[in-house]
C-alpha cells in the first residue's frame, strides 16, 4: 500500500483491544471510581456524542467499535486515534475499499498486499 498512507513499522504500536487499552488509559489518568476501577459512566459523560451504553458495548466487544467513537475518545484523552488497534485496522481496510479510495487504488493496494504475502 504505497503512497502517503503507507506506514513504516513502529515499535510503539499498541495491539491491545480497544476496551483493554482504554481501561489502562483511564486508570493511568486516574479517571477512576473510589475503588480504582475505570469510571466508565463518568468518562462517557465527558465524550461528546457517545452514550454510556454505546461505549460499554464497544468496550466489552458486544458491538464493533466505530471509528467515530474511537476518534471522540481519543480527542477527550488527547491521544491519537491510531493508538487503538481497531482504528488502524479500519484505516487499513479503507485502503482496500473502492468506495473510499476508488477502484484503481483499491486494486493496486490489493496487488501490493498479495505480492507482499508471497
């Protein structure tokens, strides 16, 4: 997948699920209950446009986490959304989507990926 969206390998990428990575960030930043657990309801109130139940389902894996939720959470925590593996997966899938990048670019990306896999 050449072009401006190509990424060099990085040592600092996080491969934890969204829920685990978010839990750890909330604990690191003391966004917790008195018992030290993440304050999920309190945090969800701080994230514009994200309801607690939507966030809860994304955290538990009951629902795939949408890019807009990751972006809103990342903005609230002042981190890049790419911190979350699911966001990077969404970006990668987009490079193969003709509706996003156009058929020629999607086919070119597919060919490069298949060549890389050999």
